[in-house]
């Protein structure tokens, strides 16, 4: 079936449509394509070699100053591929100069006041969250003034709960789910409340096309768009967002997506029949979706009985050996930086982000992040308020701390006048002091139903105004028994 391309202009999805060919050196031009297994799934040894070579190629993309990201199209998605393949970005440094390691340079960029641009979008912060997490940078504690989780909370759509950024760009909501559910705390705890993730899951379900796939544009409530063919890439991302947010891989919507991908598999190669033709990026996104849902891309539905081909076989067939880069399409004669990150992440078994590996650089910690507020330096905190009467209120709160720590009361007070979107907190009782919060937004404690608070995914306990809040804490209030 022919498809009319619909190319997004912003966000993570936009960075995948037109991978730019890299200049081919004489040595790369002379390399032969690594031959895939003729009639069998790719072996563990072949996958291990692919990972080793792929990591080596991604290291060649690092600039002399240590950077992977900059203005315009950049290579920061390499961090998610490095982490999936077992390489810590802090160990990636030009010429062995550890002062220019990829993690430190990326953190400095994210902390820059002008990053990402004068007109940022939700997807800019989602991309930053996913890659910072993979690099071992706590995305909520990039610096004293930069909290990427809180930045993203500011794009919550109060009129269309569950969407982040304009709902027409459904891509932004999918990647919000991936970022908020996938970028866990330094101790591996999901930092955002399930009630928030559930609203995102509801929107993702509502946008699933009739064939079980998804597209990057909003389809909810539009029978014509829902009847359009799904997109391989966004189906992989949406599957991953569902499963990362707690949906089982036996859930009917995940099963329908799995069936869509199975029906799109090309028997002769293991490629998926993607909107822009068979290519490694689409295969990579689909496989990352399967990986995130715990579905083996080399067995069952994704092992073609007649040829023994799998989606991993197709990816390995597009990798230069031993140079390690991946072609975007089979006919290409040079590697694509963007396709190489997509493909390597998938071959390595990753979803769209991974926890950072333990570094091998002596003295380098697994995680870095701001440890305390800087008094007088404005920052943001992520806050949800769930009254139990519907979708939670979500906002990014601007706070200027007066000490190295703050309090829940100070955050709620700030939220009444300095939150985006507005209206997250309209009133708090008591309005001063250090006592227990007895009412929020007009809903008062009653019997066993009381206001409780959670910080960074901790258990909900009685909400007290004097509860200590630290830099980057993700705060959730919930009313109930």
C-alpha cells in the first residue's frame, strides 16, 4: 500500500526522517557489508560483535571539544545507544582527555540558560531527559537552576489532560510517557506518580489506529485518521511508552500493536514495511518498542518460518563491519549517524533510554547531579495535585530558595502564584506555619480521607508544611484514605 509521507517538523520524531549521510573516508568506502546469517537468527556472538563495532563507530562522532549535541541536528541520541550497549558516556572522551568526556560536556550544555532555544518545545525536554538519564545525569538535578522534569511538567495541557505540548503533535505525548516513566531516580525508583502516567496511557490508547499501530499526529476522535495505516516508528515508541508506564505486554492494545508489527514484517529480510521504505531507523524504533515490552524480536511472531529472518538480522545486514556504522537504507554506501544510534540501541536490547552503566574511568561516579539548592537562585520543581475527583493537576513551580533546602509549604505557597500551567494550587490550609496540610484547593481532610505527600516516588505519608524538599525533588500530593 502506498503511503503519503507526513513529516513532523519538531521533536524526537523529526530527527529521524532525514538522516544525513556522513563523509566516507577511504577506509570506510573500502569496507564490505557485514554478511547476515543466511537462514538463522543472529547469534549472541554476532550481536556482541555488532555492539562492539557500533560503540566504536559512535565514538568517532564525538567532536574535538567532547560534545555530541549542539545547534541544529545533533548526535545526543548516542547516549541512549551507549548505555544500552554497556558503555558509560562519561568514559567517552576525545583522545582520552577525561576533562572533555561526553557526560560532562552534555551536562554543561543542558545547564546553559539559553538551552534548548528561545522557543523550546516539550520534545526538546523529553529528548534531554531520556539522554541525560542514559548519560548518568539526574535529569531533575542538572544544575541549581535546571530541572528537566519540571521543565516538561510545564507543557501539561489542562484542557486535554494527559497530553504534553499541543495535542496535534501526538509525538510529544508519547515521548512524555517515555521520559517520565523511563527516567527513574538514581536509586531506580519511578519518580512520577502512577496517576499522572495513567492519564498519558489513556491518551496513547485513544490514539491507536484501527490496524493496531500509531502515527505521530493526533488521531483521537478522528475516524478518518484512526483508519489510516499506522507508522512503524511511532508504533515502536508508543508500545514502549505503554509498557514503560506499567502496561503489561499481554494488554489488548499492546497485543494489537505486536500484531501490526508482525503483519508488517517482510519475510525475505526481516525488515518492517515502513512508511519511507525499509530502513534501519524504523526497524530500530520497532525493535526498541518490542524490547521495552519484553517481547523477543528474534522468536515467535518475529522469526519468519520460511526464511529464518528476524528484525535483528535486517539491522545487522546494514552494519558496516568492522567500522560499525549502520546504513539508513540497503542501497546507501555510507553510514548514517542517526540510524546508527537507532540500530545499535535496538540490537543491544534497549528501549528509548537505559540506566547508565558503571563507569570504568577511575573516580567517575555512575550518577552526577546538583546536591542542594543555591540560595537566591531561581529553580523549578515538578508538582502534581490529585484530589481523587478526576485527572491530577500538573505544573512546574518556580521557587527561589533561601537556603540549601526548602519545605513543602514553601513550594505550595509558590505554586499559587508562580506555576505553569496556572491553577495547580489555588489555596492551602494552613496558609502559614509548619503544621499538617488539612486542605488543598478547597478539598479538606475528612475522616480517613486526608492529604498525603510523596517525594521522588516515595510512599505517600501525611502532608506537612515543614516536610523538607530538596533540589530536583518531584512532589506529588494525593487526597484519599
